[in-house]
C-alpha cells in the first residue's frame, strides 16, 4: 500500500514538473524578445485612408464608478471619428450607469450606440447582443473599468494588416497597482504573464489566448463562429481555443495597451479567479480534441488550458512533504532524484520570472526581484482556489457569472509618464467626481 502511494505521488509530481519544464523555454523566449524590443524599429503606421472601421463593444452592469473615465478614454482615441463606433450594452444596471452613458452620448459628439439588453445573463451574452449591432470590420472589447491608451486602435491595426491574423490581444496593466501590496503583486503577475508568457508564445508561434479585455477580433470571423459561447464562464479562453481549432491566428501586441483595476482584497481575488479557473477547466474538457491533431499550436493550447489542473496537482507536493515527515519513503533514491529535479525546475522558473520582473518595468528595476519569495506563497493560494473551482464542477454547482466589483480607484504612479497628460487629467477628474457622488 505504501509503495502504491509513493508511486502515485511521484506520478502526479512528474506531470507538475513536466508542465513547468515545458513553460520555461516559453518564458525565456519572451524575456529575450522583451530585452531586444527597445532596439527594434517601430512599424510604420497606416495611412488614414487604409484604416479599417472599428466597433468597440463594452458590456456594462452597475459600473457608475468607472464607466465615465472609459468613455472619456474611448472618445479621445487617436482614430478617425467616422471609422469608429462605441457600442454600450447595458445589462440591467440598478445604479446610474445608464444615465451616465446617455448623458455622455448627448453631450459629446461621438458615434455611440446604447443598447439595453432585455435580460441579464452574463458577459458572453451581452457581447453577442452587441455584435449584432456592430458595423466595424474590427471588433474591440473592453471591460468597463478599462482605460485604453490613445494610440490603441492605430497600433492594433498594424497587426490586422496581416490577413492571416484573426484576433489580437493587447497588453493589460493595473490602474491601481500602488493601492496596496496585493494590487502591486497582481500588477507584476499581469506584467510577467503578458510581457514574458504571451510574448514568448507569440514569438514561438504557439497558442496566444485572449484575456477578455483589450482584445480585438475580425467581425467576419466572429460571425462565422456564431459569436461567444454563452454557457462558458471563460468566454475569452473558449473563443481562443475555438479560433485555434479552426486554424485562425491570434497575435499578442505589447504596444496595444489598456489599464484596468486589479482586485484589492482577497475576497474579490478569490471570486474572480474561481470563475477564471472553473471556466478554463471546462474549456479544457471541451477542447481535449486539440491534442489529437498533433499540431504544435494545438498541443500548446491544451497544455495552457491544463494549467488549473497543474495548480491542483502541485498541492500534492505539500502533502508529500507532510507525509514523508512522518513516514519514511521506501523509494529513497527515486525520491531523492525527484527532489533534485524539483530544485532545478523551481530555480529555473524563479530565475526567468526574476528576469521578467526586471525587464517589464521602464526604467528597469532590479529591486523587483525582491518580490520573488512571494511568488511561492501566491502560487499556493492560486492552487487552493483552483481546487475550490474543480469542486464546484464535481459537485455540479450551477454556473454563475459573478462580476468583479470595481471601486474606481486610480493608484499608479507610472500612469502619468506613459499616458498623454490630457487623458490622465480626464481619468483623475472623473475618479474624483465618482468618489464624491
């Protein structure tokens, strides 16, 4: 019996370390490309007559604290007014969200459609409702707490010049990274995920997934795919897998930037990540067939979708350490080799993450490596959240699209240096107005 337990532990840990080892080269490729990105010449922009029409869809529900600053940012985008439209899908708000949107459309000369959805049943349904009324060749999707940079649309159009590109994911940054220690850490996590992991996947021509906001898809492709799956909690992961299955190309664009609010307390983080992990695991079950195609991108997609399961399996490491503390392991040599391999993989992963933390900041901050010890504890927290998510699946709990509540906080000292001053003034002006309301 003891031998069987040991073999089971080693088998599970083998999958965890194999998954980690697989992702180290991807992160390394991303960091290497990030280091050299500053020396590369920028692509030439489009001539205005060649710009495609763009529809920006924003699903909103009870977003009075943040929707005004997004509308200001969208109306100030550096893009021809006759080639962009804003589609607001109001999804059953009970606060002043609809009133703010209506007054904004009346007082500003912008092409804005305000759609009132008859019933509320989650973000994917609201997106599909908005797509029906969108006229642009490119559909951009933003959450209500987003603040895109002024050059967002101009930059994303460079990627769609390649007719093989069906979708583009921009870089998302934290607008409240300096609010507390948790938001600071999440902002670094987001930076490493985008600028090392997704960048590495893009460089290696692997599976680049969409993230739900600051994402852009050709409207014709969306119509062919019949829009988003309304029965999935992670609609961004699901449509990313579906695009990959159909042979479409997704790019990551680091110069297409948007700021958004990070969860500032563990309750909101827990609720947000539970929805993400449950949705991703359901997508992994749905698209397990991608492995059968034996294509590099398809296999990478399934490996990516398997991430929450790996988090759960990593908990076995803690159980194994506890188990061996009380019970001698009969497989001494094999266990010793496995522990040595664990040390190598952990060190390599932390080294790459440390380099990414240095290079994602401008100017580069070597002191960011001091955050590395917290990564271990943060991964542990994520593992328990993933475990809770799979329990919800196993217990057949109903899917509920739980919205992450936003406070409208702006706490990012770097925002002033990377945005145009006028937009920053507008963002802070609306934030102060919302706080006083």
